[in-house]
C-alpha cells in the first residue's frame, strides 16, 4: 500500500504506508543494541540491520509492548 498523493512529490508517495497511526521508533544514539526488544514485538517489526536497530513502519501495529522494557528508553511512539 502506498501513501495517498499529497502533492509532495514522487518520493513521498512511494514511501510504504504505515500499518497504524502511531508507530515505534528507536533512537540509535541511545540504543545499546542489547536485542531485548526484538522477541517482544508480536508482528516482528523490529530488526537488526547490520549493527543498527530498525522498526518496520509497515509492520508495527503500535501495540507499545516494546516501549517500557527497553532498559535505556531508546524506543518511543511517534505519529506514523
Ligand atoms: S531494548 Fe532498547 S536498547 Fe535494547 S535493542 Fe531494543 S531499543 Fe535498543
Ligand atoms: S509498538 Fe508493538 S508492533 Fe510496534 S515495534 Fe513495538 S512491539 Fe512491535
């Protein structure tokens, strides 16, 4: 699914649409790559890519199950 055209150009319209209005994001300056949050995500939206953690905005359901367990507070919810 693609974002609705909004006059902001081809690149924005080609971004995958989020799965829900609010999604988790990770602050890579804070995340210590402990991996604790990966198995806590029901739809498996959190991945390690090379050495960085990535939340797949098309898969995150906004359930917040990853937020509180992060020992360093690196995960927060933002508008999708
Ligand atoms: S639990 Fe927090 S610190 Fe650990 S990998 Fe996930 S986001 Fe990073
Ligand atoms: S909010 Fe829920 S679905 Fe989204 S990354 Fe966190 S645990 Fe996964």
